[in-house]
C-alpha cells in the first residue's frame, strides 16, 4: 500500500459506471486490504466475483450495503482498521460525503473522488467548465432556476428530478422565462455507462421516448444563436431571449412584461422622435421601431460596449435606430453633440440617470415637444417623490401606476405563479 494512504481510516472511494475494474491500482489495493467494505447494492453484488478475479487467498471482508445512510453510519462507528465505503462519482458532490462528515470526525475520513456527472457532461460536450455553475432540482422548488436564468449564466448544469418532470421541467422554465432563443440545450443521459447518450435539443425537438431517469441538462448561452427570420418574430412583446446582453451585467434589461407596459404608456405616434435614455440593450426603443417604423430613435447608453450591443440587437430585429450613442445622457443634453434633427423629442423613455436623474429629467422637459410624453420606470417610492414634483412644476399631466407581473412555473403537477419585481411607472404629458 502506498505510504501516502493512511491505513487506519475510513476511505470513501468514488467509482465510475464501470465499477471496481477501472479504479486506480492504489485504490484497488486499498479495497483488497480493507477489513470492512460498504457499497451501494449494485456494487456490492460485484464484489465477490471481482475479489476472486484478483486471485487472492484471503477471505472476503465484512460487507454491508450503504443504501441506508443512518444504518451505514452506525455500522462505521463500530469498525476498526481499514474501512472502505464505495460510492458513485465524487462523494462530496451530492454524494454520501456530506452525511459522513456530519456524523463522523473529519480526520477519520479520506475521500478519493471519481469524475462527477458535471465533469463528464462538459467533457462529452467538449467545453471548458471553469465558468460553469449548477443547480439541483431534486425535491426542490423550481423557482431558483428561473431566478438563476434571469442572471443569464454562460453555462448552467441542471440536476433534474425525474419524479417532477426531469428535463421537460427545465425546458418549461426556460420557455416561461422567454429564453429559449438564448440557450443551447444539451441532454446528457447515463453518463459513464455503456449506453450513455448526449444530444443537443432544439426548441422543436421532442424528448426521447425512452429518456432514462438518470439524466441532467446543460444550458449553454450562445450569442450566435439566430433568432430566425425577424419578420416571423411576434409583433408585440418579444421574448427576452431574443436580445443579446452584456456578459458582465446579465439580466439587466427591461423584461417583456414591463416592456409591453412601457410601450403602451409611451403612446407611440406614427412619426416623430423617440429618446431611449439609459437604453441598456435597447429592448424598448428597438421594439418601438418595429411598431412604428417611421419613428426616429435616439438610443443613449453609457456602459462600455453599449453601442455595439444595441446595434447587434437592432440587426436581430431588422430595425435601424437613427443614432446610438455611448455617453452620459446628461452630458449629451448639456453639450453640443446632440444631432439637431433629434434635439426635440416627442417621446422619451427615461430609464437611466442614476443620482442625476432629477437633473436629467429637467433637461428632458426643456426639450420635450408640446404634447410630448416622458415615461419613467422607478424601483422606489423615494424616486417617485423626487421626480413627480418636477413634472407637475412643468404643468405636465401626471399619471402614476405600479406594474406587477407573475410568471408561471412548474410545481409538482401544476403551476405556481412566481412574482417579478414591482415597478412604479411615472408618466408626464406636456401641455
């Protein structure tokens, strides 16, 4: 036995789907020298024949099934010498390792992991996984998956719960989140087994009729996924997943439910000038152009890379903003760089400004056309208290409402409604 292996300890050894045969030689020696071995039933059944194949004369050690953790822990507390617990994959990743560490002294336990299903999945797909995250749906509410998707992770492995729908539950949540167009969906079944199957699914593909319960789903964000023919996109309320987003600031865009309401509040004219200040990824202004193609759109976003991103999203929707500027909106209005033809808007969506929002609103009101409309989505009542008096002081007709939306998510055999963040919408119409 190698000197680096402590003989007087409990050794928790991870195995792959091939069982004992592919263990490294030192780990096989460790099993053969054990006074007691615990293993899942499927491995326990292999032990006698495997032992004989090693051509050893010593008798079998004491054997016990490890399928019942409480009984296993009680048994381990009575053992002396070398004890081996065989497990699947990495015992410390959704394995027996956590329970053992809770019940036994850590210095008695030594872990020897095999590749986890997460590692195998990314290996089969052929993609680095250092930036990947994961989430488990085993016996859990699916709402955290929907919340995680709103952060637009670049790679997300989902450990499915076959009793609650498995891969179909994941696809339902992806669809409900409006992100089908943003992710490649990989279905990984029986990883490491002889009849494993790894397949990329399109939104039109049905799940295999013989889908194995032992499966997980990997979602990979891909910027080059085409949204299809722009002419075939829905006219109003485009899915969030159609829009490209900043990799370093995922999820910071106006979601579909609020976007629809903002477009309705803007009361878009057939022609005129629309300002989208703090445009983000451009979702509201660009969808406005699909509704009113003759509008002139000025999109302003201060974040680096904003211009390229908004133009890329415009190409996906087959619309053409008049100008996309990467600058502070207040600096633009107070300076000389504002294109003359766009200097007096008919409609303004004020989504940015930060702490200078009040000053920015005052600059907007000075340039707003008669009967023009400014719409301001707000997250706090303090912001409402700050900005509403400015509209009233300019003799604007003021309207305030709060928008609250829920999205349906799977729950057992039914659907639960998951709330989205409420937003106050402040609207002013110039005299």
